[in-house]
């Protein structure tokens, strides 16, 4: 508010206030008072503020003013310059935040240096692999023999027992609620991972048998405002085995590799998880070392302990291939902060960040920033002719070259600062979209102490880098020549500019190629014939709260619905979220002579193959009778591994000496990722406990599901039905690919935009330069087409060069990226043709605007002035 | 910068409809012509709501155009002892009002249905 207005305005407002007070009372008067105040926000009443920067030298202020005037003089050009830059910076900020997030996992521990996970490390000439699963009895061995290991905790994360999803209720309520995030652990886990406790202690929370620890958010959900320690949770209506809450822990921080809300203890269990012996590798091991313990020394000790102690145990259970094992296997202690991105590619049962994606996006971010910088440089030098007179005059009145360089650096820093501000705002606006695509929950860290300084110094650095060339170039002009009007962009600068355009478009074409290839690869996966039917199959989940006979009855009732073709009770599914167990297998006659191999072992019923649409190559399916108890169906890959041409009726034996007779061979189907080959798989007869799959033969899915639901409610009124479509679960296996695909598409669009903005401004500039030439040509009889060819031809040549460079580079890059992945697409010429065509068409359209305008002008208007 | 642009455009001497009304009200209120009173009078006369800010801004604009002058008047208790700015119409303001009125009258004079005496708007 202007000070000279204050008195009268306040007086008027007061008078109004008291008048309204009489009529409408206090509240109304206050409201109206503020309304009136708001309505005073008009230009005439607001105090004019002037930016005063007394500390900056006069020349600097002058430079800023000139920059501002230049910016205003050619608004279209300036907005292209700043806008293009801002878009690049926005992309860069988003990607940097993403990368920063991915790299920030598990860095929050106090004893950061002493928390490790144990991994097996098998290295031989033919074969190398690292994986985390170890045998359960390893724990007491570690505790008893290696004093430098302070604490050991085993966890079970693969779907064994109640790991994963369950339906739970506190013992005093009736309604089952679906929850995920269950796993088993030893009590020491809380101490090792320094998990803060809300109720209970780190030591005691999981110490009692059958105890469970729950996260704070779940405690608030089920036991609001009370201490739930000692209360009971019932899982899947199994009232006989209720779990007692031993503690409440603070939710795992979002940057922890380990996530989960319900941790069940492994201690003193009678069966299942926690009780398996030297036969089976079921556990991940976390350890905390004593201070100053040496990592390599402990790795050596682990191997020693195995040789002196564990080998005997292996021999006792008759494990094969021990010599190889002793020769090639060792142990590796993986630092906790490496677990999330998992760059050593250690096999475990966790979700990981993608190490590749971090690299790819880092590269893309830098490239886009580089493109934006080049654009900036390009546009600055393109305008140089317009600035040449200014430079000449400055020199004449006594400006030093250094002064001119400072001027242009100030100008570019000023522009880059504007762009960074704009870019930050764009990034902020695009954040929700970016989060949706990348499935992260990133926020712009406005309040972090490093954010503003980083941006500021980034802006100045970029401004400096992109201003340095134009500054030296512009300050070089000879004042006599430019003032005579002889300034011309020499061959060297146009070469420089042209190569920048070529570079920009090369990168753009490569990005387009990458986007098309990932899109095609994704399509290829989705349309790949998998060997099973995923479109018409629905999985009904959460059956483990039914009793065994109820499940049978439920299945029978479902089969009575005519729209359901077949149903199968089985937990092993060829999509995400299915169970998987691995057993060692070998032929009976070779037992003990050769080392067996590992195969997936699934338990399925007699309707499984039909429901899933899997095909038998030879032999027969299971029948309903008990005679199939020792029958086994294997897949082609397993038959191949056995080296059997006709495997029917062959006897095989598993690692627990169970003997089976092969009755059928199922055609290979993909039950794991399409990026690897189909592993051996054996199916034995058995029933699932959690999942029933139904195959629909009608297109009216909703109606059928409604019918299914009404049957379900007859069995479980206290638990809402839960189901999932197989094709959706299949798609979820390729989330990384979907992410990469979407982001690549977005970034290639961005890069196209930036490159086109630059090209547009350049073509406009070149048209402006040559407008007199064009006019003269027209006067002499050139047609509009010829003019267009003349003006656009130069640029199109550049684009063609870019395409010629981009295709081989893109081919090599993509070939490298796809690698020797199974089911990769072959890079056909159509991909490259499509990308080139897109780039070319976009470029021609961009250049056309100005060229056509120039080709159609009336030459008289332009020549008249001379 | 934009402010200058706006005032530049506004430095014309045409009288808008709202401006004309305000100018007339200033004349009517005479010694009591200050922003709050004018706003009150406007609401009373036209039955349309208006904020003091809007009136003040118009008064200010009319001042810029040279139709009004103003000076700080006496203070009163109901305004918390603050003085008020009293506006008075200048000669050129008078002239502008006069012109506006004459112009409209001359338009009305040319209006055929009135001149012919048969008022019929349901064409």
C-alpha cells in the first residue's frame, strides 16, 4: 500500500466496518472488512517497489538491464531459448531426484559398516552364481565358531508357510482383513537392523514362541490408542495357532530394502519355517559384526568353518558334488547398503531397484541437459549478427574484451537462472505424473538445506558453460568491420552450429530408436505364446482360511456354474505371486553316481493342466485316484536335462529319496521371467491351500464373478472375496520394462521438442538472414518450391547426416542393451526406418514454417527498403 | 513496467459509464464526497454492490484524467480520528459530464419511435 493513501483508506474501511457492524453484527462486519481489504489490491493502491542492488557494481547492473532488454526485444526467440533450457532442466531435476532416491537406500544405520548379509559365491570356469539362501542350522554354527559375528538373524522371505499375504483379525473380532507384508525372522533382526521399537524391546519382541511383531501403522489400524503387546492375532481363521504380539516396531523407513508389517518369529517353532535342517537352503542371513572386525577375515573364517564342520553334516545327509562345492564355493559378506540395487545380481527373494535403470536414466538426464545447453549455445551464436553492432559500438567507446566476455557470461547466467527457476516449477508441476509412471513417491525437497544452493550453483555453472563459447565468439568481432555492416558468420561458426544440430538430432534419433525398441520388446513379451492360457483365467485368493474339506466343496460348487469351464486348486502359478519350491532330482539308476540338478517342484491337481491350458506332449495327466501318488509330470526342459527321449515310465528320485514314475511330459511353458529360458519343472499330485483358479468360457466375466462371490459369501461371510486376473499378474512381472518404456517415450518426446525448438529458431534466423537473397531470386523468377528447397535443403541435409550417424550407434546400443536375453526381439530395419522417418518428418515440419513463409513473400516488400 | 503501460493507456479523456456515475455522485455529495460515502451512495442509488476499493480506484483514475481534484478533509471520530479525502469536480470534469449528457440527448432526439410518439419495442 502506498503510504500516502494509508490514512484515507483505513478511515473509509473503518467507517464501513462500523456501519456493517450495526446491521449484521460482529462476524459479518469482520468478513466484509476483509473482503473490502482484498478488493483494494489494485494497481493504483500498491506501492511501487524497485529492485535495488546497491552492492553490485554499476556495470553489472547495466549488463543485467541489457540482458533483460534483449530478452524482451525478441520475445519468441527468448522464450524458445529459455523454454527449451527449462524443459531440459526440469527433466534433469526429476531424473536426479529419482537417482538420488535409488542411491539413498540403507544408509541410515549407526553401525553402517558392520551390517552385512551373507551370500554364497560359486565361481567355476563354466558357471558362476551368487545367492543368499543358506541352511537353517548355520545359525548356531556361526554363533559358536566365529566370535567376530556379534548377532545373526535368519529371515524367510520366499513363500513358505505364512510368508506374504494372509487374512488376519485380532482374536476378539470376527472379520478377516487382508494384509500383505508377512515374513519370518529370528529375534535378533531388530537389533541388527536397528529398528526402533514403539512397544516391547528389540531383544524381547520375537523371543517367545509363536510371537509376532507388527509395524506401528498396523498397530494403529487394529489397536488404536492402546498397547497391543500380549494381544492375539489370528491368521486365516486358524484359531488353534494364534500369534501373540510381542512388540510394535516403527515402520521400516521407505529407503530400507527390507519392507514388511508383520514379522513372525522363527524361534522354537515345531514345524515349517525354522525347523528345516542341513538339507535345504531356506534362509537369508543378516549378521552384525563386532566393531573393527575385518570383512575378508570373516569371509575366510566362514569357508574354514564349512570345511571343518559343515562338510561332515553334508556327508551325513548324503549330499552330492561336495568336492566341486569345496573347490568353487566361498562366502561373501554383502554390505547392507548394496542390497537394494543389488549390482552383483545376488539371487534372493526381494524386489530390487533396477541398477540398469539408474544408469540409463542418468545417461538420458545428462544427454537432455547437454542438448538443452547446446541449444542455448546455438541460439546465442545464431543471434550474434544482431548483436554485432552492439559489440562494435561498445568496443569503439572503449570496452575491453574482458568486459564484453563478462557481459555475455552475465547474460547467459541470467538466462540460465531464469531457466532453472522455470525448470524447477515445471518439475514441480510434473512430479505427480512422474511419480505415477515411476511408481515412486518423490517430492521436491524445497526445504532441504542443499536444494537451493545446488540449484543455484547448477544454474551458474550451466550458464557459465553455455555462455563461454558465445562470449568469446561475440567479443572477438572487429569493430571496424561490424560497424561497416560486413559482419558475416564465417564458415567456421556455421560448421560449429551445423555440427551441433547434427549432434542434437543424432541423440534424438537414438532416443526414438530406443523408445521404439523397448515398446516392441514389451509388445513381444505380451503377445508371446507362453504355453499357458492367461486371458480367461481368474485366481480366487485367500482360501487358506477355509478348512480343507470346505475348499473341496467350494470347488465343486464353482464347477456347477455353467460359465466356468474348469477349476483347479493350486498355489503354484506361472505368474507373479505364485508359490515356487525347488527340489534336487536325479534318475533312480544314477543316484549317488552323479550330482542331480535342481528343478521347480509344483503340487497340482488333476484339473490344473486343463484350467491353465497347458499341453501334454506325451503320456497322460493325473487321475483322481490314489494310484497317482508317486506319479510325476515333467516339462520338456526337464526331460532334456535327464537326457531322455522317451521319459514315460522312467523312475526318478528327489533329494528326500522320494521315488516317482514319470507319467507325462508337459510342453514347456514360461513360469518365470520371459528374459530367461524355461527351467526344469516337475509336477506332483497335490492340492493347493490358498488359491483356486477358474477358467471362464463366457465373456460375461462380471456376471460370473458375481455368481462366484455369492457362493464365497456362503462359506466366508466374514472375509470379502479376493481375486486377480492372470493376465494382469503376468503384466506385473514386467513392471520395470513398462517403466523404462514409458519414461523412454517421454524423454524421447522431450528431446525431440528441444531439438525442434532449436531447429525452428535456427531456421527462422537463417531465413531472416537470407531474405534479401530470396527476394532477389523471386524477382528473377524462382518458384516458391525452389525457394523452399533452397532454404530447407540445408537443414534436411543435416538431419540426413544425423540419421546416418544415429542408425549404427543406435543399433549397437540397443544390441548391447538387449544382450543375449531370451526372447529378445531381433532389430529389424523397420525400427530404424520408422525412427528416421519420424525424425525427418518432424524436422521438415519444423523447418517448413519459416521457409514456406519466406517462399511466399512478396519480394517487393522486402526489397523496397533499399 | 506494466503499471506504466496501463496508466499510459488510461490517460485518455473518455468517460466510461461507471466513471460517469461516480463523477455525478461526487457532484451530488458535494462536501461529503469521499470514497466510503460515494460507495454507499452508489449502492443506495443503483442497488448494485460495489467495493470501496473499486470506487477508490475509479476516483484515482478520474483524478489522473483531470476530472477531479481532491484534498484531505477533517477527521471524525467514527473513522478512528483519520482524515478523509474529499473529491471535487474540476471544470474539465464538468465539461465532460456536460458533453456526455448533450451527446446522449442528441441521440435521444434522433430516436425515431420517441419522435414519432408511438412507443413500440415489440418489433
